[in-house]
C-alpha cells in the first residue's frame, strides 16, 4: 500500500530531492573552509602540472639521447658494412687472380730431374743497385745457398717455359735471399739455342731489367742481315736470300759451371751491345718479369763437386821415412837403444901408392846432451 502511495507521488518526491540538493550545494560553496580547500587544490594541481611538464622535458631529453645513441651505433655499423661491400669486388678480383695463379702453378711441372720446392715471393727489390728477391722458404725446408731458382714464364712465342730467376745466396730459418740474374754480381755460362755459340752472362748490363752476354766472337753477326747466295747470276732462277744473325735467339743455361742444370731458358737476344776489346756483347731480355713474380720454384740441387783423382803412377813411394829414434834434450827417462853390433870387416891390404882412409867424425847426440848437462850442473 505504501508503495502504491509512493508511486502516486514519485514526481513530487523527485522534485523535492533536487531542490534540497541544490540548496545544500549552495550553502557548501559559500563556506570559507570549502573555498580554502578548493583554492589549495587548484594550487596543487598547477604545481603538479608544472612538475609534470618539467619531468616530461627531462624524460624527453633522455629519450632523445638514447635514440641518438642507438642511431649513431646503427650509422657506424652501416658505414662499416658499406666499406666492406665497397672492398668486396677488389677482394674478389684478388682471390680470383690468386686462384688462377695457384691453378697455373699446380699445373706447372719443371722439366728437370731434380726435385723442386714451391715458394712464395715476399719481396722484390729492383730499385736498388744490389737487386734481391726474398722468398718464404729457408733452412727448415732444406734450402741451401747456390740452389737454382726458376719460375713459370712465357717466351717470345707465347709458350709456357720454366725460366731462370737466379740463385739462392743466403738462407735463414724460414726465409731465403735470391740473387736474380739481373743483379750486378750475377755471372753464369750460357749457350745460344740452335747454334754452337757459348758466352758468359752478366747481370751488370746497365740497362734496367736486362742482362748482357760477354765474350762473343767479333765475327758473330748479331743484328740480322740479308745475305744473297754466291755464284753466277741466273735470271731464269729465283734468288733465295738468307737472313743470318743471333738477334731474337733463345739463350739457355749451359751447366758449364756445375751450378745450373743445362737447357734452362734464360731470355732472348734483343740487340747488340758495346764492344769490349776484340769481343762483341749483346743485351738479352729475361723471360721472367721480376716485378710481377708471386711464386718461384727452388731446384734442390747443390753445386757439382769438382773431383780430381791423382794418377797412381805419379805417387811417390818414400822408403824408411824415419831416421832412427829422435831423443829430445831433457827426456831422461828414455835410454838410447844400444848400437847394433856390426860384423868385422876384412882388413884391406895396403897398396904402395894408397893413402890411409880419412876417418870421418861421428856425431853422438847422447854424448853431447850429457856433456851439456854436466856443464850446466857445474
């Protein structure tokens, strides 16, 4: 029943509640304490907003610094990566060249009965007067001085040959020094291919990377000349002209000095050199390009030993090389051996005109020594 009553006056009750709440709110806002609390709350809110803004500023700066640091690290890593990519084509070309050279070196078999040892060239000095080459093999690899050194090269016709580089002159435990054939102190005996000509090769040519042939006979033609056949001229027969001269000929090792094996290609003759007395000279260009060498082969060959046997018929036989026992002064412990008894000689009959034989004085070393000791004791 009460509820029914309430349902009848519910609009009136709602209106009264709203009026009462509004009156109470007006009374509360007019209170000083309420105003003070509201003012302090406003101040607190403003201070809090300033603090939040100040903290947000530092927080933003710290966030920006962290972002900048991460960006800087990423930039450095990308720069390194770019440099690596930039050098990658060069490294690839170097690896390809090295692979190609190694393939060629593995397929290169020197024409020699001696064993060979591959070595890498560490340094080539061609700008100094005393030219040298340093390789990465030494005494630990059984490399010894005066061993020949060769390398793969191409001759004037484009054929791959085993060309002479020089000889080992000094060895360390893991490295060796090679004297190239263009060194001013290098000398060897050579022969000219397809001829019976022999000469002495010297590295002291004075023309950069060339060597010189010395002691060529003055009658040898170096620069090619055209020679017409001798005999009466026949107009019905064609004239065949012959070109003679050693220019362009291959120079080979001769093995005359016992150091280098025979028939190793050295180079080819390029031009005639200055005369030295009654002999001619000629410049040769080595097959090996010293400035481009990367690998060489050391021929494990020591110099041939010159052995000369003395003829048996020239030996001299010395009979009785010792003339008795030698007693030195002061050797008192050793007593002289008693003289051997000689058989009595028959007395010679005196002839009327014969003089008596002269008695030769004899030298008694023991008596002289005893006499000297006696005098010293007095």
